[in-house]
């Protein structure tokens, strides 16, 4: 279809590209102000409500390790270095070709331009309504004001007081909570053991999570994990009609290009070229007064590149978290003395400890009674089966510039074998920090195309010497934490994970005060383009150890307010 043949769709006040929590923050704020909002996403709608967390299913609440397959099935690798190793055992009569002559051929997202040692091989994108929030961990710590919101003598373009107010609203949108797991005997045992282990663990605290109790929480240990639908509120129901403004979401509609006109400092998006992935012959131009791109830390700069945006910082200053991981089986001594350990906690800031100790004591007594009666189905683990998982953190400090999560969750690694009781397992995930340097970057090919027929991303990323040393110090801290809790589970001994696996890339569309080293200003508006705003983790300018989603939602709140009130520069 020629560009002149593409039909023009009905105009909206705002077109939002991307339906994760950040895009949904824009949508909710703007609809509440009476705006007519159209949202599109290249991914399919996987739930009745827009962007629900798939882990809320009863099956996954009962067996979290089964959720690993869901995560794997929703992650599309971004850059896979081509494997040129010959298959020497192939039947000699089978088809073969000269790999040097066809060195640039790409198949199934393999990238012949990617250098293996500079890759982020585990970096991936999720194409679904709700984005990665359909399967995220829901950890929502704030960035540390000195370690993560300042670097190299510079601070966030948004001042600290305003940032704290934005955090308050973001936490409300995501239903942040620290009490849902706080009364669990498993949670309290791990917390108290660490508090007793030494001064470096005394600040162990509840992991801030986007989660809430279910209505039937008195009968079940299940919870409701927040996701894009939580941020949308009533707008997540497709049948809901808002009292002001309007909201429409089109799944499986991919924006392939923004048509930008003008020059210099006075450019403007005229329309978005969109194709329907259910029928790629169906293309349309979507027009709006304002455009918001929040479709992922790599797909967002990819779309800008494909639209002719040439800002020098686009894709540069990329940061990602070095990460170490292990799984611990709780020590027998801790399990034998749970009640005593919990009761020494009672009255010292853990008001739930006495009740938790009583539950364990009753359950232990009931199982011993069954055992004495000859019942071979008695439970050897003294935790009642409905005790919730531990969810604890050691948050970033100036002396400890890494983020520590002590919990249980599903990832593409660390699944518990079926012959191991998950109540005895604690996951330790330590997230380090890398700092922005222009040579760490993602670039986009002018010849290779990815699965979605967009310019193929290629990474160039490595840690410098100081970051490597700090990561080693971080790992030593994780080992000391693990030794206080128990022994390593076979197969889950301490390991540094594949680069990109945290899925917390930042900096590719960084926020700043100068168009030479940033892509957006403090209001998330792209430099020199009057009606184009960005959202997402790509805006974080200094690197981060903490999970980035809360801060991304906070900056989206700031940007949405700016769209409503008008950009100060106009």
C-alpha cells in the first residue's frame, strides 16, 4: 500500500504508544482531565481487563514455579549473536552454504552485527497489553536520592521535593504496600535471623511491593499483584465509560513510524503510521494533538530512530544492572527453633511475631500428633502451607550501593525442583549499578530487520574496572547474607547472571538539561519536537540498582501534568 493510500483515522487528543504501567499512567491522568486518549500496543490482549498481572491466576498463586514458563513465553530476545559454528555431524548430502559469503544473513532475530562479548544476550521485550507488568516482580522501591538520583556532580532535572511528591502519587497508582507479607511466619523468621546476624543486616526491611490483599485473604494466602490494570483503574474494564474524556485501546496495532515535520527547534509529529498485526495489509495514520511513546526501553528509541530522530544521545548512555543470585535452604537450627526466634522478636517492631509463633506451634503440634498416630502424611515442615513467602529488602545506601531482594518469586532461572519443599527456599537477588557512558549504547541497523520488521538493535555494553570491583564487593555481601540463613540449594549456588537478565536497562532516552547528552527535558518532552513525549525506564539518566518502575511512573505523572497544563517552554 502506498503512503498516499493509507487512510486517516479519527483524531484523538493524545495517542499513547505502549500499554505498560507508564503508558497507563499517562492515560489515566489525561482521561481524568477530560482528554480523548487512544492507546495502541503491538502485543495481544491476554486478560479480560487491560493488562492484568498473569500471576494472579489461582494456579500460579498455588505454585509460583509454574509461572516461569509464562515469563519465558512472553520475552522476545532483542539481539542474539549469530552462531557460526558448523554442524559437523550434519548429513554431508544435506543443504549447506558458505558462511563467509552469506555472513550478513539474519534469521529468527539472530544478529550478525552483534559482537558476543559486548552483547546483553538476555535483554528482551514483552509484546502484550500491559507489557512486562503482565509478569513483573512488583518491587517498587524509590531511587536513593544521592546514589541513584545524582551522579558526577549532577542531579535529576526534577528537584527532590517535587520528586518525592511524584513518588507519593506513583505509589498510590501502583497500590504500593509493605504489610501484605509482614505477618507471615516465613517472612518474620528470615527477617529476625538476619537482624541477629550482624550490624550490616539490622536495616533489613519489608520489600516495597505493588500488591494488595484479596477479598478472600482470610481463607487463602493468595494476593492481588498490581499491573497496568491497577494503574488504569476503571479504564481497565473495556466496557467502562469514563465520566470525562474517553479511552480506547487497540491491541496488536504497531506504530512503525512517526511522521515528523519542521526543522531545527520547531518540529512536530503530524501522524503515526500504524499497522494492524492481525492483517498487515491494514495500515492507518493516527493523528493526535500530542504523542506519547512508552513502548519499552529499546522499542522506544527504535521507533524514534525509524522516524528520523537524530539526537546524539539517542540509544547512548545505556546502563544495566550487574546481578548475582543464589537460593538458600533454611538451616535446620532455624527451623527447629522458629517459635523461640519469633517470640524474641515480639515487642521489638514486629507486632505479628507472637501470633506467627502461635500458628507455627499449633501446626507443629498437630503434625506430631498425626505422626504419633501412625499417619505417614504428617508434614515435616513446621510452617503451615498457607504462610506467605518472605519479601524482604536491604535497600540502597551510600555505603551499600546495591539493591538486595530476599524473597521467593518466579524468574526464567531459579525454579525449585518438585522434590524440594518451596517453604524452605529463600531467593537472594542482588542488583548492582552501572554508570552512564556514551560508548555503552544500543544502535539500530539500516539493513537488518527484527521480528517486528523494525531496525535490528545491536548492543555495545561492558562494565568498567570500578564497576567490576564494586560488583565483586556486592557478591561478597550476598554470600555473607546467605551464610546467615542456610546452605545453598544444589544447582542454585552463587552466580552472576547473564547480562541483560535483570531487564532493567535504562538511559537509552535519558532525561537531562541539554540536547547534546539527553533525549528529553525534565518534562519528558523530546528535544526540538513540540508535541512528542516519552516514558519508561529509558529516561533514567544516572543508572540505578533499585527496580526502576516506580520512578518511571513518577516521571510519567510529571509529564502528564505538563501535557495538561502546557509545556513551560511554549
